[in-house]
């Protein structure tokens, strides 16, 4: 009942506010009149009675305010009027407001966007049941991860007892033909338990059966939801239908759920059983089953820890059993690398992501410091206002409430702008993100992160607003009123000075990191890839179809019929490409440097004639057409290039790279020496020439041992070749004509990865570039914020010290003296900040050392550059207030007081 | 009037107002003056607290108010006890009596 009355009375009070206030005032006035009358009746004169009554009642306005403010509705009213007052305050100080809101928006937005992007990669569990139990298992080569062979997988799976399920998988890119243009699908060739390891089952149909993952087993396929809709229009009767992939009919047995996220191959749309032949493992140690090109996953049994599994696997690796023979390269004696799936997919990008996370935290800290600084500055400018309001009867609580309202309003605007920045920022991040970044499809603004940033910002804002409020005890309010007359040096807000120093220091750390990354990028782009990437167009063409099958059962040369068809197709295609107008030179290669061609597929053992037994080196094997080196611009150092004379029937020759020649022959000439590449039961290759080194997989890695063979003289015909085409004009524009030329030979062969070489090289450094862009952006924002902080501090100082400047000028200080006084003040703070930043920077740059290339974390140019830049920017920020101070006219200021 | 007037004991203002109004309807100043008179000037009522308390009691349903002419023909807000207010007065009086006797006992025992 009472609650109801509270509500109705309150609402009535709100509706008839004027009347209610009038009544309250009237009641107080009546009280005063009665009191006056009472005093008069005791014999006081009119004047004396009035005085006595006033004394009795106290401050009329304050009493009226007290009486009026009873009831919850008045709290609402006060809040609304506070809000309106706050909005007016913000509007009247647009510079302050805009800078605060922008700062908050940048801080909140950037940190939320970055955290939202990083969270699914590093922290959020993968979208599988018990994701912590899914492990990746790798072989080891020189301490890093190396793919496993089917033979190793079979032994590990058979001997280990730690796993519920294990699987291997490798990329599978079948051609989907029949449509207007042949399309190459992304897919995976997997062992039967692949989906069981992930813990995901098809939503339609069934999973693979063990009987389907057998040598020459039935051709079956599981589709992703996306391809089911894209190509088959979501046909519910898809199960059991035959789909033509690479010239074969595959029966659809299942469709994966729409929300199935495949972190192992995000773009895979089709899956088929791998169908390896376990019998061949024992009979043929050189066979396909021992090629190390598979990745292996396993799901731990409940209750088995990763540690136990790792120990068991390494025990298996170190104790071979006779029933599982191992070839030399798959001896497993270097051990295995076992990692959780989540850590595994993130391990290459983790240092970069952590660096970015650190940078954004620094940025957020700078934003907070800046806002606190601005609010404090506003607070000290408003001391007079508070003093006046206090003198007029506003209680301390009332003023504090007003301040909090103002800061909350500011935080709210900043937060809303921050949300916008966060959404835009995340979209930009995903668009900019390098291909290696996993899980970009599921990146979305993390509500928890956004809420956290908003809450902390609101709290920081309130705290900053409270600091001036706390100073306003009654006594200080009076001091505030008197301050007018003694506003000189001294008490110049040491908190704010410290904050500016912190800002400069934080900005310095960010800038030094950005500077080092920039230097690295410069170094990297200056690296000579060993060929000329300008005006070079590349595209990959894979052959698919039964005309390229080798018929193993056919006798003699018939067995290689497929290889011959493949070579013929590529030669005809190359010929067609060479006839496209605008093409200057064209060639093809089995391995394109700095592309995403998997390097493991191209690494073979090479052995020179004078080497024996197991010795030799791993080299990149290039199967090339004539003119490849000329088209790429790879220089010939001695001997000759490969040309049309090197056919399948002529003597076998090879080009070797300079580094291989040097490491094996020193200064002696390798020409005419003989070597084996790959299988050793074939004729020797004779070295016909030495060519320059080429960066094979990355500009940062020196792995340049390479052997170039004529594509007609290799022991198998590659089914996937990259065309390289040097054009006279803009190379990207020629792409459609060249694709048409290839399809004029065979319209069923998909052409993919059409890209200029320059674009491709940029892509290999995408991760580094991504980090660099972020650091540059954050560094820039940090400098601007620090400059704003410095400018705000000094302007405030100068405004407060106008009188002092006037006195100084009157006593004979020249404009230059005053200018340098303020400048020195600002530069001293900058110097402090830089000194602190130097210490912090040394620690921070160690953390990004792994991201640097050819640049020391203590690179003097980067450090000196940043010192100079910060000093320059802060000098500019100091200049305006200093100039204003030097223009103070002593006559005017002194008279004004 | 005594020089030693004291502020009303915390929490008893409501009871004093209710008691004062149980005799006859009064306006704000009248209530304050009556409390002072009856307490022989021991209690002094702060006008701000008094007027706020009146609003609170009215909001709680224990008082009614109306604007009326006073003897010297000025409009003033008069407060009157409601039935609920009467009951509340009894509750508070009983409660007060209980406390006073308890304190008295404590003081006696302690001596």
C-alpha cells in the first residue's frame, strides 16, 4: 500500500512539478512569517523579528531545496537536470568533449576489436566436444613440425592406447566439371575416423565407414553445408547421388552441419576417404605410403592426460618393432611433437597476436591516462565554479553527483562511439588479416570484452571526476573563491604532470616497436628474391581426368601413358599461352617460389656421384619447361640454361643453384658432375649449368639449395604446375586472355591462384605487414594522444598563470624568456617520459624480437628516430601555449585583477 | 525559552509530530512551536527536518493535509492525523515506552 502511494504521489509530483515546488516554497515562507510574527509578539521590532526568524530558520533557499527534494521523484528530477546541465557543459566545451569522446572511442573500440579477433584463436575453446582432448601429432625436423607419413601414422595408431580415435588428413582438390567453367574444389582426403576425432557427425546421412577407407575402396564423399547449398541447392535427396569429381563418380554419403567449423582446413567443402594401402608399407619402403605429407590428429581417451599420451608416443617412437619396419627418413628417432589442436593452429601466429594484444593494452592505457588528464584539467579550471556553487548552498554531495553525472555522460558517448569503432575495426581486421590467421570466419565482437572495456572506462571516468570533487571540502571551496587574487606558480597539478609523463613513456614504447617493425619490413622488401617479380603473372593449372591416369597393369611404355598425356597437355597449353598478345615470355614450373605450394612436396634427397651411402642433401626439385629461368629472371652463373634440346630421349641434365654448387664443390666447377635427385635407380643427371639462388618459401629464410630438371626428364609428370608469364604491360589485365588460351586446349582443367608475382610476395609477408599496420596505427594514435595531453596540460598552466606571466613581463622578462620558460617546462616532462619509455621499450622490444627481421631490438636508427619524433611532436604541442604566454600584455593582466 | 535547547532525539521526530497532531490539526510552524512548548523548550525542531518529515508521514499515509485560511487570513498547509496515523502513534508510543524502561533498567543496574 505504502509502495503504491509512493508511486502515485511521486508521479503526481512529477506531473505537477511547478505546483508542488510552489507549495513547498510557500510552506517554508509561511513558516518564516509565523516565526517572525511569533518574535514580534514577544516585543521585538519588525526588523529584529525578521532577523531572529531568519536565524531560526537558517538559509531559506537551502531549506526550500531540502523540503522540495523529498521523494524519489526528485532524485529522478535532479538526475535529469544534472544530465541536462552536463550535456550543456559538454556542448559548451566542444574541444574537450570531442577529444575525450574520440580518445575513449579509440581506446574502447580498438581494444575490443583486437580482443574479439584474438579471443577465438588463443583463448576461446574450439567448437568441438571436449576440445582439450584433440591433439595434433607431428614428426620433427630440425626442431620444428614436420608432416607424418601414412606408415608412421599406422604404427602410432596401432601401438598407442591413449586415444579414442586417430586420423590423418591431407588436402584434396578435385575438379568439379560439367559446369560452364571447371572449378577446383577445396577438400580433404581423410582417414575414416577423422570426424570422430573432432567429435562432429554429419547432420544428413552418415560418417565414413572403416570399410570405405581401404585400398581401392568405394568412392564416397561427404559434403559441407555450403557446397550442398551452393551447387546442389540444398537438395534433400542428395544422399546416394553420384557427383562427378575429377572424372570419377563419387557417391554422397553425408552432409556436414551448417555450424561445423573445420579449423584444420577452413575452406574445405568435400571429404573423401584417403584409402591408403597398408600392405604396400612393408613391400615398398620407397612407396607413396612413406611420403611425409600427412597431418595427424587424435582424440584422447577420457582420463588420459596430454602428458601421458606424449610420453607413450615418444616411447613408441624410440622403440621400433620388427613388424613395423621404418625407412631411413621415417625412423622417428628425432621424436614427435604433440600439441593441443588449439595451440597447434595458433602456434605460428601466437607471437604476433600477443604483440598486438600488448600494443592495444598500451593504447587503452594511454587513452585512459589521457581522459583522466583532460578531466582533471577541466576540474581544476572549474574550481571557481564549484566554489561559487558551494557558496550559493550546493552541498558537497550535490556537486560530486553533478560531476559523476557529467563523467558518466562523457563515458556513455565515448562508449557508444567505441562500439562503432569496435565493429568497424573488427571488419577491417578480418579484411586485413593474413591467410595464416585461423578462425577469421567466427570472429565477432565479444560482448564480454566490450562490456569490460566500457565498465573500466566508466569507472576510470568516475574516479577521475571524483578527484577534484574530493578536494572540494568546504574550506577549499572558499580557497577557490580567493584563488583569483593569488594565482601564480606553485601547486601546478603534480598528478597531471605525472600523467603526461606516463603518456609520453607509453607512446614511446609503442612507437619504438612500430619503428623496429617498420625497419624490418624495409629490410625484408629490400631482400632480393633471386628473380625479377615485376610484370610477372602466375597461375596454377592442375590436370584432372582419367586421360592422365597411368595404367599400371599395361606393359612397358603404356604404363606411363598418363604422364605422356599430361606432358602433352602442358606443352600445348604453354604454346597457346605464348601466342597471347602481350605475353613476352612464358614457362611453367612444378614449384613456384614464395607461393603457397607446400614445400614438403618438393623436397627430395640429392646425392652427387662422389657421395656415398646415406649422405646427401635435401634440395628443392623444380620440374621446369624451357625458358623458365629466363622468364623468371634467374641469372645464369655458368654453363647453360635448359632448352628445347633437353627432351625425354636426350641425355639427362640438371641446373643446380649457386649455394648447392658452393657447398659441394667450393671453387671447383660443378659442370659435368653427376647426381641423383629422388630415386637412385635411375640414370644420373649431369650438371649443365649453375643458376642464382632463389628465396623458395619466404624472404626471411635462406633455404636455397635447388635442382632444376627438365619436366620431360623427371621420373614422374607433375599433376599441378604453375605458369609464369612475363608481360609487356600491366600483367594482371592479361589474366583472362591467358586463362582462355589454356582452356582452348582442354576446357576441363581448372586454373587457380591467378596472381601477379608482386602480389604473391606481399602475401608471404602478410602476417608481418598486418602486425606492422596495427603497430603503426596504434603508435600514431598514441603520439597524437600524448601531444594532446601535453598541449592540454601546458595550456591549462598558462591560463592559470596569466597573472604571473604579466608580472614577469612587467619586471622585465622578454617574450623569449617566457617562451623558453614554458617550452622548458614541457620539454622536461617529455624528457622524463622518454627516459621511462627507454626502460620500458627495452623490455617491450625483446617481446617482439621474433617478429623482427634483420633488425636488432636495439636498432639505433629506430630508437633515435622515435626520440627525435616524440621530442619534435611535443615541442610543437608546447609551442602554442608558450607562444600564448609570451604574448601576455602585462598592463591588461595586472589591471584585470 | 531555555538556552539549553537540544535537537530532537534521532528517530523520535515522527512520533512527536504524530502526538502533536493527535490533539488537533496544525500547520508546520504550529507543530514546531507546540513541540518546543510542551517540551518546555528542551527540544528545538529544525524547520527543514520538520517540513521534510511531514512530507514523509503524509506519503506514508499517516497524515492528511489541506490548504486552509489561518486566523490572520493567510493560506497555510494544515496537517491532520489519519486512522492509520493513529494506529502508528500507538505502535510508536508502545515501542518508545519499552525502550525507555529498558534503558532505565540498564542505568539502574549499572549504577
